[in-house]
């Protein structure tokens, strides 16, 4: 998004000196806006990879602990795989090629840790912020037999599982057994409490009000009941959902996002809420809100308590940053 500049130490590395027009060429798209002379869209992902590898090497030479947060610009529009990755997916799809390029960048990061001699003492977390974007051209990929959301309904921006189930891979030699899989629900907000436990810090009541440590899950230790009571998330248009165990309550009549039925496109008479049994129906095809009113009431009360307390973890109640207006709650009452 404009302005097209690299930022270092809170400052642009160069001042924009011209404005480029918007470009759309198949799946390649960017907006109109000012651009700096040291910036080209195609070079962003390689530049991020180069800088990350240099930071790892420099810190290793200094024998200094480091935290590297590397939010990649891929796979996302504009989909700009470099020439060596164009066509590599075999799907005739720039998004798919860009995804392979992303995988190669992650490989470079792991190789740099090996080369620096710090791989065995470094935690690596690879994850995403949402499900696949429709910029991937789902119909074209489906014709090739590929479905980015797998068996789940919806995609990025939606309240459905396709919008929220994401990769979450962790490598921690000596602590996490290679190839181990955990089926318990976790959320990215849990990273704060987990990392705090790793370094022996205690979070104050005013921080991480929805963060639960997943360290036992990471390390495969025997655990009792799930440490995360429930998981709350919302869609692009602000429709909230709460999930506990097998049940997921969605406070909207449709996707709450971009897939059908988007807000305003719901069928006439559609209930204003949805309830799904994710163990029996992970594709969210059968709305059970009318068959399990006791589950709806329980999850509604739980979500309401989280709002009242300003948190979903034990501790001192915290203020919310703004009012919550859910017409669906009035319907439920």
C-alpha cells in the first residue's frame, strides 16, 4: 500500500520522488501512489529475506540473543514471483508460484540459522494471519484440483473456519519432538503468555488479557483440562464468534466477510446466528442453532462475560476500548 517505501528505524529509507499508476495484469495488482527510488514491488520479498539473514548472521557473530519478527509480504497481492519461481507450481497461477517462493524464503531463514550455528538454540515459529485470500483465484485453482481452504468453508475475511484455520509450525530442538502434532485449539494471542513463561516473566493484569500459555502443548507434557477456556474471533465486517470444544457460535447470518453469503446477501429468513458442531461438521454446512438452544445460551453467556470483564483469562477485570453492539444478542434474549 502507498506510499511505496522501505522503513528502517521508523524512517523511510528514501523519499518518494514520483507517483506510479495502479497496475492490474491478471493477478498482479497494486494501487496508485508515491514510490521511492529504492523501491520496486518485485524486490520486496527478496529484500526482506536478505535483511533477515544478515541480522541472524550479525547477532550470531556477537553471540547476542535476538528476536526477529519477519512479517512477509507474501503470499499476498501483488503476487510477484521472481522469474525462477514463475510457473513452478504447475497451476498456471501467480499466487501459487508466490507461495512456493515464500516457502523458499523460509528455507533461506532456516539455512541461515544453520550457517550461523544457532539453529539448535533458536525457536522458529511459522504462521499466518488469516486464511487464503480470494486474490488466489479459487475457481481457477479448483479447475486444477487445488483447494487452498482444504475442506473448510470460506476464506480470508470470513467468520468461517477457512478464514481462521492457519499454519502454525514450531521448531525448537530438544524441546519439541519433530513431527509431533497437537490437536488442541490455540490462538496467536497465546504467543505472548507462552513466551513470557519461557523466559520466566509474569504478565501484569493489564497485558495479555486473552493470552494463555501453550508451553505444555508445545513440549508435549501431560496436561489436564484445556488451558484455553474458549476462543473468540471476528470477521472482516466485525461479526464475532466464540468456540469452545466442539461447538462454534457465530453471531451473524452468513460469512460476515467476503464469501457467500456476504453481509446483505443472506437468504431471506436466515437466522441471525449460526451454531456448528466442528467435530461432526468441520465444513460448517448444518446450522444447529435451533436444535441446541442450551449450547447457544451457554456460549452467549460466556462471550458476554468476557466482554463485561474485559478479558477471557483469570485476573482483575479490565476496561474495554469501546462499546459492543450486537443485534444478535438482543434477538437471543
